[in-house]
């Protein structure tokens, strides 16, 4: 009798363990790891999978082949800080005052009380990290770079952070890991200014002979690693980065995070610096493309993507990881440094079939590469659904089984079915943003009249384009479809005044 009882207890414990294991497996399947790889200044036409022929991107091409390549995917804005703000908050950036391209000593522009993508992921049980370019400000008041710098990523939902605080062309030119400058010598404290020169470090304006990369405009303040930057810095010599090693540094940090969290659901926001200026890829990429240094930087970016993919494969996480690749805005060739990008561009079309570029309200300003891969869950192919990074918050919250706090205050929409290729349609309306707001509705695009500024695509008269037949936005149809102009103007007004 005792033997039967023990056997039944053993069987019961086995069944209980099996049920618990099955539930754990089911939960893991329901909550895949999520990796967002966010490139900088990469245009729609800069990748092989989007038509580039003069530069090779085998890792990105493989990622696209394993998932969905969206052909109408957008950043919210044609410049970096606004797009990053929208991706992490689910809110159009123009709704908040001060969301523009920030200086390197700007304060955090995301309120810690706001709902954010990482905070939603935390509530869903994910371990969260941001590695790479931040450019959303840090601290409150004047930043003391020699102590803990907060608020920052931790206060808005990231468990771990390793940051390029702003951009490579802006001081302080140091990494910040979990609120502290990496490698800082306390006997050589950092002082940063964007108003006046501090210290005695040479500058690009005063010492152009010391530059290893000449300037086309601006960027003529403190020289760091032979490259002059926007803003002035003194001190922190041991902590300053070497541009050529930047991609390797952040790649390694991203891979380490994946390795350390492989046994639990993780969310990684990996924001590369490539291919933003100054373009200083590692020497092993020099001359490897047919597009000069900008093309070489694209190849370095592709390797960074490959490092993430290799880590997922090696750890057998690929089938349980949703990977999204996109860019913060469209392409730019000359962005302040005379690096030969325009001279070596040849017949390459950085924005693909679209007109416009970074800073422009034309389609090339926000329509960017947009790839989603999740083997076994996302059927490979392409989609022309209208998609936006603004919707990552609501869509990924649904994937993680989370209700979105304060959802009514957000602009983020749930398009998970479209993101996973289970539905052909995405957004019905999307506001694109540069200095002005314009409206996309299906294949129609309305640009309201404003002060004429040809560089950004704004004119003194209303513009209306049918992008399916006129991707280059040449044939203005506003006079032929006045009722549609009126309707779209009202729609845009309603969204802006929401």
C-alpha cells in the first residue's frame, strides 16, 4: 500500500513538473524576445534588399529574406531626436515642446511619468536594455558628467543602458553606462559647454591643420580623435571614445546583454551610430564598398546586424526572437563633414525611388527600410502596408499581453497583425513630420501650403500627390482634386488638435 502511495506521489510530482514546464514553454512562446535595431540616416535605397547594388549588405538581406520587407514603412520624422522620441513614447513628437535635434548637454525630454515602450515591456516581465545612440537628453538642470547622471534610461523603463549620449558629432564624446561615464579619471573631470569655449583643447576652427577629416560646414569646435565636433569639452581624456572602435564597442555590449539574459524574455533597443556623421568606420572596412566612406559605413552597419543575428543563432534564440530593423530618418550625403560622400555616390540612390532626404517633408525624409523577422511566426515576403515606428508601443504591448496605460493619450495604434504579416493593411492615416506636418492617406499625400522652403519640400501653395503613380512627388494634383485637399486638410487638423 505504501509503495502504491509513493508511486502515485511520484507520478503526481512528475505530472506537476510537466505541467509547469509546459506552461513555461508556452509563456516563452507567447512572449518572444524582442530586438529593435535602429540605424541612423540610412535611406530606403541604401540596402541590397531595397535595391542597392554598389554596396553589399548580406546580413540585412538575409534578415529581410527571413521575414517581411515593408515598402511603406516610416519613421515619424525626418530627423533623429523626434523619431526616437516617437518610437519610445508612442506619441507624435510635435505634440511636446522642445522635441527637436538636441545638443549633447540637453536634459531628458521623456517625462519619467510617461508611458514608454520599455516600461510596458518591463511590466510584461521583460529585462530591458538600450545600447547605442540615445540623443534624448540626460539629467535635469546642468549635467555634471562626473557623478551619476539621472534621470535617464533607467527612469523610463530600461534596466541596463550603454549610451552614446547624443551623436558622434557632438561632445561630450564619451560613453555613459548605467548613469556613469565609462573610464572617467576623477582627477580629470569633464566640463561641457554649448555656449562658449571651455578649456584649452584645440578646435577645428582654430586648428584645421590637426583634423583628419575636413569640414564642409559647422562642426568646428573641440577636436576629439582628430575630428572636430559641435560644442566644447575639456577634461575626460581617458574616457573619450575612438570613433573607429565605436561599432565594435556597442556591438559587444549588445551581444553581452543577449548572452546574459538568454534564459528569460528580453527587450533590446540597439541603436547604431552608423551611418551618421562623422563617418569613421573601422579600417577593415575602408574601400570595401563602391560608395566611398559612406558605403563603407553601411557595410559596418551590416556587420553589426550580423553580430546580433549570429548571437541569436549561436544561443538558439532565433526562433523565439522578433527582430525589427529600421532607420530614424532618410539619407543625407553632406551633413557637415567633407568626407566625399557626394563625390563617390555615383548612380546610387540613397532614398530609392523617393524624392527627399533627411530634414525633408518629401517621402524620402521618413520612408525608410523597415524589416520584421520572426522565423516560424512571420511568413517571408513583402508588404505595402502603411507602417510607422510610432506603433511599436501599442503593437508590441499586445504581443506581450499588456494593456497600455494612458492609451487615450497616445498616438500609437495596434498594428501587430500587419507587423507580423497576418494582415495586408496598416495605418489609414499617418502624419509625416519635418518642420511641418503633412498627411498620408493610402497612396495620397497632402502637404499644406506654408512658407516656401524648397530644401524641405514645402511650397507656398498646397500640394497633393498620388505616390503610387508619382513616387517622386512631381505632379501636384491639388488643383484637380480640391475636395480631397479639403478633406485631408480637415483630417490633418483634427489629428494635430487631438
